[in-house]
C-alpha cells in the first residue's frame, strides 16, 4: 500500500456510523480512515474478480453454453 494519501469528503452522518463500527470492531480497525480504506479495497477486489474473463473467454463460454442448450 502506498504511503501517499489524499482526502475524501463523506457526509458527517456516514462518518459517525463508520466511527461507531470502528469502536465496535474490537481493535480490528484503528481509525475511520483505515476502515474506509479496507472497505474500498474489498470492493475494488470484488469488482476485479467479477471481470475475471477476457471478452474472448466470455464469448467462448457463451458458445459452449449455447451448444449445451443453456442459451
């Protein structure tokens, strides 16, 4: 992870909710910033995993599914 940081603005009520979750995390997260970075990293990883196939691979999968009668 990079040592460089930038600021991101979020609504105060969201910050307060995240702060409450940090306190309830029993030391898993040390700050709101750490929690937000964790959540965003998880979302980015999830998105990358959803796009695991190249367009060519997706076409091959569709072709096979058509041959099996699923599409």
